[in-house]
C-alpha cells in the first residue's frame, strides 16, 4: 500500500474465494503495562514475518486504530488453510505469542483482551469499488482492474 493515486474507477482484480481475517486487541487496564505491551509488540512482529514470507499466504493488511485502547488489523489471505497453518506453526511468531498470552492471561485479570474473526467470502459474494484512490483493501491485496462501463459493476452485484 502506498500513497500513489490510481486514477479513474477500478475494482479489485480478485477472483475466487476471498479470506478476510480481523484480529485485534483492547487495553482494559492501562496501568498493567506488563500484560498488554507484549501483546501490542507481538502484532507488528507477526506482520513483518508474514510480509517476509509471501508463501505463508497473507496477501495484504491494514492497521486500524480505534483510539488509545483498541487496535485492529485487517488481513487478506490466499486461503483459510494457509491462515490456519500459519497460526499453528510452532516455528513462526504466532504460536509462541499465543502461548505467552495465555500464560499472562491467567494472572493478568483481564488487563488486555484479544479477538479475531475469519470470513471466507465465496466468489461472486463480494464487490469492490475505488475511485482515484491509492491501492487499498482487496485492491492492495490482489491488484486492481479498470471498472469498465458504468452498468458493469451494478450488473455483477445484482443492482438494478
């Protein structure tokens, strides 16, 4: 993802199933730095690892900030299988970070919360649109193609 604007109207050049993974954390107790700081530091380490290892299956990501307590990461993956394989791989960053979180959570009294959601969206069940935007979202993950004539997008998603 960069700042270079792609002129005109485009759509994500994705075909087939799209896997969207949302993961986040919430700092529940600011003073319990020892509980939440390791979680906060683990997120960028995992993203850097996935960027260095394109074969792992993450196609793109975007970090969202929900204020001083809430952090959310949106990721796009090649498949659920690759996402689950990464999560379970003991040689990658996620598995040790998950084990450490569980150890701290037992004594942390809810100082930090984490969550995730996985969506496997079948081909034809998603739509995208970008107008004079830098590569974003699915467009950043899959690349973009010209939208074409005005009615083409509407017809593809069943809009009259």
